[in-house]
C-alpha cells in the first residue's frame, strides 16, 4: 500500500500532509522549497504571475516576491484556485495572443506543490500518476458544476503528477509549461488522475478538529472559514469510555455544504474601504497593498485598527459594511440549510440519547478567530420548531505534530483528509451501533448523498 498524500489545494495557500504505511501523519514542509516564506514553512502561496516579457511564469513564493518587488508584470493572480468554480471556463486564455489558459496555470501550480512535497524527502514523486494515492481536498461543489469540477480537478492532477516528476516548476517558460499541458490531439479526452478517496473539506476538518470527549454523545458542527469558501458540516459524535473497546465515531448527520463567501470577500471589502478613504494614496500603492492584504487583514482582526501607507481603517468600519453583513448572513443561512436537512437525524439522535439541542461548534481555517463572525454564528436558531443553541469549542494542537510554523486550524483539512478515520466517516452514515457504555439503542440514519 503506497503512502497517502492529502493536498489541501487552497485558494490562498497550498499544504500537504502524508500518512505512511504505519498510519503516522506528517505535515510536509513544502513552503521550504524556497529559502524565504511569507506565510510559513508548511505553505506555498497560491499565486502566479507572468513576466512582462510574456515568456516567464512564476509560481508560489517566486510569484509573490515578484509582485511585492514591483517587478513589471503582464499578469498576476493570488487566488487562481477560484477558477475551479467555473470549470467550463478553464480553457479561457489569460492574455490575447498568448496560448496559456487557466487550466495550464492550475496544473503548473499543483505540479510545483507536488514537486515541493518530493523535495521534503518524506514523499517520493511517482513515475506514473497511477502509482500514487493522492487526495485533493475541495469544497462542496454546487450541483450544477459538480461533475465538471471533479473531472477538471482530476485532469489537472494527472498533468501535475507528470510535471512534478520532471523537476522544479517554481519559475518556468510559458512554452515549456504549455508543452506539458496541451494534449497532442485536442479532440481526445484528457487523462484524469484516479483519485481513490474524494476528500471533502468540511468533513476532513471535522475528522481532525472535533475533540475526544470521553464517554459522551454530542451534536457537533464544523465551520471552516477559508479564503474562497466557508465549509459547513454537522455530525453526530460518539466517544465511548475506554472499557467499551471502541474508538470515537464521527457520523455526518446530513450533507455538508460550502458557501462561496469567505476571506476573499473580506479582502475585497477592505481594499474598497482603503480606496474610499484615500484613493490617490491607495492607487499609488495598489500593487503592494493588494499583495499584502492577507497580512493587513490578520493585523486588523488582532489589533482592531490598521494603518497602511498612511490609510487608517478600523475593524468597526469593516464590520459595518453591507457586504460583510451580507457575507455573515450567507454563512448563517448555510448553517440553517444544513440544520434543516439534518433535522430528522438530529431529532432522532437527541431523543434516543436524551441530549439537549445544544450544538458544539468548532471553527477552522484562516477565519477561525473572527470575533464578529463567531458572535453572529453563536446566536440561537429555530429550525422546524426546534430551538438550537450553540457552544464554541476551542481545539488544541497535538504535541506530536511538527506544523512548520503553520496554524493548527489552517492545517485541519489536510490533516483530517490524510487520516484513516476520514475513510470511515464518509462511509459510516447508515446506522449507529449500540454502545453499551452509552446505553443508546441502535439507530437508523435517514438516507442522503454525502456529495
């Protein structure tokens, strides 16, 4: 059995976690493929740029450095992964009279991340795509694009594996990149990586972050606030005592969902606030402000106020915008939809186990600590006559992990997706066994599609 590599191909950054044959989990230091890291040693920025010569393309930290240095560029993007939400536009050219398209860029970025995983010395890049178990975490795609998005991701991964085995894609010529990504016969179906396990971001985050409670049953929710999406899942959590000789079990109470509003929306609003405050200074410093917006945003959440190039913005300014209020309302609506779909299972579970309607929330992702979002999500909710209260749980990073400077909440998707327990969770939603230590009877779970 080959090792399992789970790639969290995120909107703002990419991370990789390996599970070896002995089921030991390791975070790979893929960010260290370059001497300098602006994020952390476990992360590659999801950035790329095309030089003004229309010949050179840069990925990851190489791209971010070029953008920050003010280098003259023909094209740049710090969140190209959002293109996967429009799979039918992946063939769209980036610039007129230049053959490179969105699919080429995503393949190059993923190929660079897989090359970096190989450079860690902990994972061997396969000679053929079929020789490896590579799992790529993704949000819950809307039904309208699901089939196309899954296929596109598998096709991009197939190209990326082949490219990674050939060397470093951090800086490359566009012609060389396109020679790898353009099929000899455009009429033929592109080959796709056979992804053994579909890795859904909110379920993966739940597998890692929901704590062992000890002889207890609970309804839990994970809200993973990333850059491109906020992913939500509701679960029934069973933690028998040691004498039961059974492991903890996490059983989805209904299908997970993704709300396509998250960190990038906050970036957009924050940039607009700066422009509204002082458009002349903003435009004069636009390139640097946009490329460093993530760090300004994190400082704003930490300190409540920031000054960037002489422009002052307060957290209150941000929270009071209609766009942020709408984003918070969309996420709360996503939770409401999840609870509505899972209501029958939750009611059955709480009645047979004698539980209250309190739901334990675990926050994940880069937006896990946003106070204004927590306050909004913590307000009680009534679903089909049932009053739900919410209680936030703080997770603690396990000592066994070397996270190479990355935050635990940010690594949750990669860590959970690589675990054996993830494979059990996505299959164990048909029934709950009797656990004598907890005393609840066998319970049937209403059928639903996990994807």
